[in-house]
């Protein structure tokens, strides 16, 4: 961001790209946001930081018209006051969001994804493909990037898909872009390339609100950071005067003077032993030993087979060959029901599909895998047993809720993920598989 722009904005000569004030939002009895404000200047890269459940996603959804704020909100886009916001209103002002899942179409080409607005609502025969390709070519050139316009999206790397998502917003004349954890699945070199593109957008006058838990990136790319904690704004800070430790303290309200040091568990009994495990097209010849009390990290880029291996270990897919031993005994799970009965639990990277039943109450989601433990002598659910189990895990994991009867969809992403974790911990597993547990929080 040009310092002259900032000085002009401070003097009132230039309107902020975004000025939202007195933003509050409640879901049932939960106060997700409490009198929060956010100001972003033209061409500024501004970071929105906070722990899981701090209110970041809720604030973004209010700004983009997905949620309606509680009464009393003041909302200005580029100097213009609005009384209400819809997604159409926000897009009309050039406000766009690139969520972590990117919301692209795998089977469509690069050009079709970039210029999707030309396809939406148009009969196939009337799609002007030449014009669509020209639009895609122009925005790629604007970023100094070359991609095969005819390549199906599913042949691209995750970094290239990020570029496609950015280009789509530029086709729609984006003036302010929210980027939600854009580097979560990128390598260091890919991250550097993306940050260079963000800097170029800023130089072109496009404002970017960067949401990330990678604090080194936050301090590197942004000029200011707004910190949220427990639904309230802690403050706005210049990143030039900020350190990672200080930012962590502001986000959490705690000072971290020590770090966790892993203990050696190699002498403990093996809980899981995998040998020569393979599933065609997904993973090949996996050998793995996990001991009691041990935390083992399994890493790799998207498509490397991490998730696919986890699904096979949990009985949701069957390996083509290889062996799995649990506590020394060979197992061949026919379903995830068998895996759960054997003491395995699996937190999926996709909590919306495989983690939670969104319309159902929080309490029902927690007890779903352990219904047999909350029934009475007549095989009916005991209200007392259910409430005891639900309250235990809500308190144990410090989940912010209104009432256990509220739909789980009313919770923030971070609190939803705690519910997923709680429901599987309730099974008292011998082995807990966490597949990208911080995705989307």
C-alpha cells in the first residue's frame, strides 16, 4: 500500500475501501461478534488474525452479505453507506472472497473457470468462447502468469488453482478480495509466488484481506493486522512493529514461554502396524508403525495419498494388498463400523460431509457414534446420560455454544471442529486419525 494513500485516508481525503463498525452477530444464545469494526484502505494488504472461533469467518460473511448483522451496524463500501447487504450487493461493489476450498469446477477448463460469469445463466450455444478465452488470457497476463487455458482444472496443482480463483475475481472487477488461508496447502516456493501475486494486486490498487494462521506470512505481506479474540476486536496494529510472539499473545490472550517437547515412545507397544499397504492410483507400499502414546505426523501435498490412506485405515475403503495389525492382531475392516468397534476414530478433513450432520443439534452430533452408551434399560435414549456426556465434552474442549439443542451449523468453523473432535473422543479410541484437522478453521 502506498504510504501516500494511507496519509490521505487518515486526512479524510481518500475513502477507505471498507469501513464496517459496531458489527455484532448472535446465533441463538451465542455472541459470535460483539461490536467489531474493520477498516481496509485502497490497495492495502490487511490481515485478519485470530484463533479458531474468534469470529473471522462470521465477519467476512457479514461483509459479503451471507449473514445479516444485528441492529446497529454501520457499513460503508468505498465511501458509500449501505443499510443492508446481500451477496449481489457486495459483488456489485467489487467485494470477493476466495474460500479455502476455492469453489472451482474440476471438470471445466482454466478459461471456463476464470470467465465463469460468461457461462452462468447463458445457453451453451450462446457462450462466446473466444471472448471468454480473451478475458482469461488478459487477467493471467495482468498477474504475469501463464497457464494452459484449455487444461481441465483437475490437472492443475493447488497453487495453480489458487491463481485461477484469483483471476476469476479479477474478471468480476474485484476491488477488495478476502483470501481465506490461501497458503494452507502450498509449498514454500508456491507460497512465495502467491505472496508476490498479492503484492502485485496491491500495487494495482486492489485491497486484499489476508486470513492466515501462518504468522510469518502475515507479517511479511500485510501492512496492518486486525486481531479478533472471542468475537471481539483486540485492536489494529502496524505489522512493521509486530513480532510473531506478540501477535500470538494478542490472538490468544496468553504468553507462551515454553514449547512442547516430544517424548520417545519407541519402546512402547505397537498399536498400529501397517506393511506393504497399497490401493491402486491412491497410495503404494506403505509401511507404518505407531506406538502407544505416540503422535506421528504423515505429510505430503494434496493428491499424495494422505487422506486415501486414512480412509483405508478407518475401513471406508479397502486396500488392494498389504496388512494392517491392531494391537498385534491382523484386521481387515469391512466398514467404518468395524473400525470404530476396534477402537479407531477418524476426524475427516471435510467436516461438512463426513464430520457433522449440519441441520442437527450440537448434542445429537456429539452422541451419534456412542448412542449405545446413552440408552436406558428400555433401549431408549436417557436424557440424563446424554446431557452428561454432551456437557462433559463441551466443557473439556471449551466449545462456545448457546444451547446443546442449537443446530451445529450455527457454530463457527473452529467450534464445529471441536464438536467433531469431541464426538470421536467420546468413543474413547485407541487410535485417533486426524486428517488435516485445521482445514477451514
